[in-house]
C-alpha cells in the first residue's frame, strides 16, 4: 500500500501553528513511508472563505518548505461530484430529504434539553412517504445505522468506540444545495486515495459519522490519527492573546522556518532527550504513533531559544537571504551599503530573531537619529574628545580600509595616548553606532565604511563640544 496523507485547511483565516503542526505531521509521515502528501483547500464555507486566506495558507506552507505532491485541490470546484454521490445515496435509500422547519427543530431541542436528553434529530422525516408540499424546502440527511457501534483504532488515541444510537442522521446537503463538511471530506478522501488521515482531535466526534459514509459508499476506511490540541502557557487553548499564532506572523517576527519546524515537531512528540532535529532527521525518526495523547503547551521562550540556535548555526548566506526581507521592512535596500552576507556573519551571535538582527544592523546602512542616552552620557564626554579627534585623523589617512588595518589604527591611537584600547574603541563605537553594543570595532568600522565613519565621528565631536559649552 502506498501511503497517502493530506492537509485540508479551511481558508477562513491565516495558517495557525496548530494547523501547521498537523500539516507537518502529515508531511513527515508521507515522506517517511515514501508516500504522497496532498493539499486540499476546504472552501465550501462560501461566506467565510476568502482568496486572501487561501494565499496565506499557501504562503505559510511555502515558507515552512512543506512541499505537497498533489494539489491544491479546491472543494468548490467539485460540487458536481458531491451532487453525483448524494444522488447515489438517495437512489440506494441511504439518504433522504428532511422537511423539518427550523421552528420544529428548535422546539425539539428545547424539549430534549428540558428532559435532560442529549439533543439530536429524532428521525421524523426518515420514513416520510410524501413531501409536505411541492415547493417545500428540504435538506438531505444521511441514514445513520441505529444499532451497533463504530470502532476505530486511532494511531495516537488507541481504540475508540461510538454507539450508533448516540448519533443522529447527519445533514449532508443544505437547503441551498451545498454539501456539508462531514460529507465532502469523505468523498474527497475516497477520490484522492487518502490512506491516513492525520488531523486535530477536535475532529474525533466527526469520525464515526464519516466512517458510516465510507461504509455506505463501499469504500475502505482510512487509518486515523487525531493530534491533541496546543495549549497556551496558562493551560487554555492557544489563541491570539498568547501572542503570535499565525505562521506568517512568526516569519514577520524574524523566526527561521527550520526553527519553527523543529519546535512544532517536538510539540507533543519526542525522540529520547534530543532537542535539535534537522528536517532529514525528522523524516527518518518521526512516527505518528509516538505522538503524546496529552495536549502540548506552547512555550515562546523555548521557541526563541531554538531560533537563536538556528541563527548561530546557519550559514551567513542563508541568513542574508532571509534577513533581506526584514531590512526592507525598515526601509533599507541592502544593496546600498555593505555586503549583507558580511553583516549577517558579524551579527549572527548577537540576535535571537532576524527582525532583531535587522534592527541592530540598520546603522550599517544609514545614520541613526539619536544616541542612546545612557551610552552617550558614559562615553561621549569631554575626556573622549581627544581620542576621537586622534582616531579620526588616523582613520582619514588609513591607506587600506580593511579590518586588520582599522584595528591596528585604533590600537596605535590608544598606545599613543597611553590609554587602554577600550577608552578609544568605546567612544568610537558610540560615535559610529549610536549605542554601546556592536560587533568588534574593526568589523563595525569596516562595514560602516570610511565616509560614514568619519562623518559620524565629526557629529560626535560636535555633540561633545556642544554639551561642554552648555556646562
């Protein structure tokens, strides 16, 4: 048997981290078993589905490098097929029209709740011989077996049984002729040959209804694996109030896709005490039946730690490719300044996110507006005036503007003034960067460039002199 898995999001919003983890698990399972991974867009909710959401899902999948082998397929393009299957079920007596009004169903529900009976459709139209009127509106319901039970062996949750007498007759077509979710997914999974359905455990209660439809259509029932939900640090279901939950928000916040993939894979799954996994290792080691039954808690600090690890371990070329977008967000064209690969190389030990890396690297490309108040108060004092002036003189005539020569130049100024290196380098750093932290002074000045370095030193000298005049 060739394994075929699918990810089937509804385009009613962004691709959230819970959906991304489900997609990842489905993708890993297919890749591990030499199978096929299918992407299907379940867009039958015409009121809430939007092209923007479809694009967000596709963009999120692309950013995470979760490549699909087939698709994307769209349910709205398959309405004729759903109608064909519904007609078949009707012809075989496995489905029927239901003319019950909303008022009757509401009254039935109130009566059942008053009697403390589980609210469910009572099968009123199941044996109806004639419609109440030629133009009477109706839905189509599936005839759920009334006896016995549905038993499934879930790869994560184990054996689960559902008594058929607890289930009512499911609506499979609305009054406007549109098919419903529990029906369309079964038809799609049959037509697409899906062998393993890996999805969130909020679908567990849908499963017995779907199994009945598989059986009514004479189709093989796929193997199910229901992944537990993701909780926030407070134990509540993960939501916007816990921070970013959209995959693309993590991208915009400067996280690397490989860091988020690693984190999501470990969210409810483990392989010994190993924390860091390459994608190739995940494909080799992952198995869905090792996913924990309990809900997993999302830890933003753990994700930040992982992201920092991946930034430190990445090649500067890879970082530069991803960093370019964040520089653009700051209004910086990275071609108009130092080589972005070189910038990424000197900054990758200094940032937890690419967004932070872009922010602390902006000074390489443009002059800053203001000095950090604390750094200026400590380092841009009258005592720093002579070291800055001497450094400027020496740097202005430096034959070769490169790191080693710059370092030697600053060291020579410190030696000539009988000062420690830091007494020259630190005022120089604040003058050129605007704050007290940056890469080594030689790397910093080299990447800023001679012209900008001298201009900023002049500005710092004027700043010190102006403060001295003010007393």
